[in-house]
C-alpha cells in the first residue's frame, strides 16, 4: 500500500528533472532575443507541467481514474509504471521503460536535442559572418531549432502523456509557427531575394523525403 506514496509527491524530483532538462535545453538553444526567450519559456513550462504529473501529482490519472479502473481493473494506476499510459493501454506486459512507446520517445527526445545543438552551431557562425544559415540542418528545414523543440515535446507525449501537456502541445506548436512567420518576414527584409530563393527550396519545419535522400547520396 506504500507504493502510491513513493510514486508521487516527490517534489524534489520534479524540481531536479525540470531544472536538468531546462538547463540542458538552454545550453543548446542559448536564447538571445525576446522571441527566443518566449519560445524557450513556453518549452520550459511544458517540461514543468510534465514532471509535475510524472513525480508530483498525477492529475491525469485522477481525472481518468473511473474509466481506467473500469476498463483495466488489474492495474495499480497510482504506481509509477502505470503513468506510462501508452504501454498500459496497449497491454505491454514488460517493464514500460523498455516498451515501444518509451523507446520511441527516447529517439524523438534525443533527436530533438541533437537537432537544436547542430542548428545552433550553424546559426551562430552564420550570424557572426552576417550571412544566411543554409548548411547542416538548415539545408533540410528553415527552422531546425523550433523543429527540435517540437520533437522533444512529442517524444515526452509518447513517454508520459498528460491532459495538460496534450493541451499545451498544439498551442505551443501554433506559437512556434507564428514565430516562424515573424522571423521569415524579418529575414526577407534583410536578405531579400536570397532568402526568398531559400524558402522556395527548403521547407520550414518538416524535411522533404526527396531532399533527405538526395543529400545522403
């Protein structure tokens, strides 16, 4: 009967995990402008909401407790493992940390951080020279750092979906799309036809499969 107490109410883990991931993301993204800080702040809020439910208070489990107990009576929904809802709902019998959704989440989260880091190096060098960033990740998408944030959030949704983070995800994605439009208007003012040609070839957030296949040859 002690497992629910041990699984949640661990506010020190909420603070530590939130701080680790936020600092880790900050070291890759390095926000400078107000827009950078706004996008990074929204991403940080997503992480805090996630870890609050993961280790602090399982709001989603409580909201869905009646339906979950009625349809999955053999599961202790106040245990930590049960918080991995995709594995539980699809009947994964093993350790949920090695389940397919959890492994997919690791790939998405890791890929997102790698993308943000690689993009920052290219962007920093281009800004230093006063040129367009068109190499590395920027050869495949125009806004790889925003794409990286979306990948990380999507990865966490596969790992530990909650009512709040599921609601935040489309809102934050829409916010990033608005930031994309603002930044591209500014880039067109600065770089003119060169950026227009770049826009015509490279998609904003999702790379074209044909483009990826050509670059790998």
